[in-house]
């Protein structure tokens, strides 16, 4: 079954499907095909308020290219203000607990709102991302809703080849050494031989690097 056929099947089987996008290559490929499945895709961007300028630029380019509007979900302003007032603007550099608290307010809570009325969630997770993701399934559950990760078996080279073949709009960060797309203060460029997600929260000693979106 092709990726397009898989997305079509998911769309046909569910009443309310949400595709979340970080504007990574994975999510751009899913967007490319899901916009062929439906003219009114519910594609959600969790705008943490700390994304790279290149990511915002790609959001605008992608909307124009595929003729749709993202559903942009932002964190609760009171929660962000309280977090920053208590721990400082760059609290995530201080310790893992602070970093997870920031991720929870800026990403996990907004995701819960984004999925509140959904019965299916499509993600760009891949097994190659990290050892923690090596056993993820293409079909799983997130609470009470179905969770689909159609790209689980794709490699990084598969993504790059597909992006070029189909001329899919790409995040400019990939051209300056980024291999994972996240918040600006918490993501950096890495070498070609480094683990894919090693540019995330690089100052932390732990090898297990998740923000909490995919740990339930």
C-alpha cells in the first residue's frame, strides 16, 4: 500500500483526523500527500513561541503551495507567564525537570487541546530517530484515540530522496546542518554521522530525549 493509499484509508475510517507538523521532512511529506486526500486537512502546528524563523517561513510557503491553512495551537499565555516568572526565560538549560516543565506547557498541553475532538492522530515518527523509538508501531493508541505513524520504517535517505523527487517545500534548517526540527534554543546543527536527534537538548547527559508528546 502506498503512503497516499494509507492516508486515504485513515481519512476514510475516522471522523476527525489530526496531522501534527513540526515542519520537518517527515511532516512535509505527510502534508504533501494528505493534501491530496482532502482539500480541508486538519494539520496542526504547535507554535511554542520559540520556533526558528525558518520554520515560520516554511509554514507560510507550505500554506501557499498546497492552498490550506494550518491550525496553529499556542500555549496558554498564563501558564507560560507563570513558568517564566518562576524559573526564567531559558529555564530549560538549568536542569531536566525545568526542560520537561517547559515542554509540558509549550507542547504537551497544546497537543491535548489539538486532539480534544479527534479520533485519529497522524505523526511523522520513525524508528530510526532514536533507540527509544526503535520499537514504535505504525498503528498504536494515544489515550483513547488511534495514533498512526506511516513513516516508521523510512530512513533519512528515503525522506531526502522523496523530498527532491516530488519537489516538496523543505525547511531551510536542513541546509545548515539540522537533522531534527524543534524549538530554536533547544535544537542545533549536528554532523552527518551523529544520531538523528542528538541535536535536541544536547546539554543533557541522558541519551533519552523526548519532550513528552510521544511518551504516553
